[in-house]
C-alpha cells in the first residue's frame, strides 16, 4: 500500500509531535510504502537516520520571506502553519502524480480548527488524530486575568475557524475518516465518520524512557516538572504547589525542565519562597538528559489545563512515575486515579492547595506511590503502545480501500 503522510512535525529525538510523526512513519513503513511530506528544516536530521527503505521523505516550504517572518520559536507559528497547510496542497498534487498514493493521511498538526492540504486532493483521506481541549470552567476562575483573556481569545479563534473558515469546513467535509481525541467537538453531520483515537503512544525503548528497575524511593521525595514555562502547561502552578508542599514536608526537592515566557516569574516565585536550594531549573534539555532526570525522580507534577495527550506524560509513566494532574484535559483522562492522582479543580480555595495535598499523600504513603508507579508503567505499555496504534491505523487504511468491511468500534467504510 502506498501512503502519503502529512507531518508538519517529524523529527526523532525531540519529543512531542515531532517524535509522533517520526515513530509512526517508521513503524508503518515496515508493512507499507510510506512517503512523508514535511518541512525541509527536518531534512538533515531525518536523512542521517537509519530507516527502512520503504520510508521516503518529501519536503515543502513556504516562500523564504514567510519563513523569515515566522522566525524561530512559536511567536508566529499559527499563521505560518495555516499557510503551510494551504500551500502544501499543490505539492501533494504534484507528488501524487509521481507516486499515485493509495491513501493520504494528515498525521501531525492535530488541530481540528485548522485546515489540511490533503483536503484538496481526490484520494482517500484520513484526518487525524485531531482535536482541541477546552479549559475547565473552574480552572478558568483561578487563572490570572491576562491568562484568562488569552484563553478567551483562543476559544473565540477556534470557534470562528471551525464554524466559518471555508478551508476548515472543506477539510472536515472532505475527510473520509476523522480520528479524534475530542470527538464531541464535531458537528452531528460528520459524527458517522469520527473515530475516537489516542494522540500519541510510547514504546519500551531507551530512546524514549529509562524504565526504573526498582520503584522504591531513596532519599528525599524528588518531584519533577517537564514542559514549556507557559500558563496552560501549569509550570507556575507547579512551583506554587511545591512551595506549599515543601513547607509541610521539607525532605523534598524539585527539578523543573523547560523554558518559556514565565521563566522570570518562576525564578521570582522560587526566590520569594526561599526555595533556591531545593528547586532546580535546568532549562530545556536534550532527550538523553531529560530521560536521566525522569529516572531520578519519584513523582511527575504536571498541572496542565487544556493539554492534549503529551509524549512527556507517557515517558514519565513508562519510567515509573505516578503523575499528579488536574481534571479537564487529555492528561487527566490518561492518568485517572490509576497511574497517579487526578484532581477536580476546587470551587473555592487555591489550585495549588489541592495539588500540594496530593504531593503530601504520595510522600507519606510510599506503598501507594509505588502501586501507582507500577500502574503507570502497565498503562503506558498496555494502552498506549505504538505497535497497537500502528495496527489500528493499518486497519483503517485497508477499510478505506475496501479490504475490510467493518472496523472494530463500529466504523464502516462508505467507499
């Protein structure tokens, strides 16, 4: 089978969507001919890797002046990504003439309010996994006013694009199958082709996680946060929660891995609470050092509030870390009460208070912490295994081509 995968993000060793694109393309190429359309800034890394000869990479970029406007980082990411998807439609048509793909699959860049270049090519088209998470109303009450305004603007933008943008509407209508981690976002007229689907997976590989050989804690309780220092990842909330926890349980320390626009405020919070000796800011780390820090930790603290299923969460789970998080997004849905402690936002009081109490519960009950750590490992391997995800993708491809009459879960091919 000849499959074109649209993967704006596709690069090994970076985590996140880049890792998803690379891993799924590599695994799908074991049984299929795979072409991946991505950006040329991924080329040097991708082509230095050793991979199956069934895996091929194609590149598309917007004109140079737009690339310069985008610059580095994420400041102008959304308009650039929008234009990249629209512009890629011509590249997809051109490459389809050369290779005559059986299926086109938009894989990474999983926003259900953005278009896909694949929607303009008349080939069986799979969109997803796509979706978007809403902020829990109780969490919004606790957010600083600037963050609240930003979250409101985000909600308005998503709603306008979903409902009114003709390219997004075309993408939704043109897709033969929509894979989604938030299937309720889609209107009734397309629900028959929506399949609930996880965003990402994990595999038992030292490239992605260094699984603990002994779950017993030794020394102070080591808490870790890893992610961008931005509002919705919960970085500042993690510091405030740890500060309250440390006041009650001094035999503890925290490592914070990442960078972002809240770094100055986080440093000020650490200084204000005299935590300089027990909270370490490492900056953004390469994957090998990140995995070492995860392995040294005892608890993963990740109080995000409109996050999709993050690769870092699955890496922490497979390492053997119970996670403390909030209800309301894919992080909480993955962890539940099995692989950590998922907390409902309080109607009154502070979010940091409920998080600090959960830290104290795991600090004072080592047997409970170890049970949840083992459950996290089991859940990562049994529910989010990449091989199972690849098998499900393959079933969907064959169903679209008429080789499977019906998929598990009720989806029926209408071709």
